């Protein structure tokens, strides 16, 4: 292949300039930012759920231990 043609094809493939108008780029940027914020909120929500679940299981475990202790005393 002719090197000049190859360079032209390579330049087209490697052209990373954004395509579209600036308003579309702004909307895309806003959409990406909203997605990042939603993902962050989801991570925080999962963390809160895990923490509350752990506390609930700790309370249940303590209650079961107290109940088992009382049952043992009655024997």
C-alpha cells in the first residue's frame, strides 16, 4: 500500500476529536456526571444496607444467646 494512503487512513482511524456540536458534548458530559453520582449513591446505599443488616443480625444473635441462657437455667 502506498505510504501516503496508509498515513491518511491511519489519521482517520486515530482521529479522537469529539464529533458533534458543543451542546451535545455538554449534555453527554452532564449525563456521565449524573451516572457517576447515581453509582456513588448506590454504593453508599449498599453500604448503609450492609451496616444495618449487620446490626440487625447482632441484635438477633444477642437475643438468641439470652434466650438459650434462660432455657439452660430452666433445665
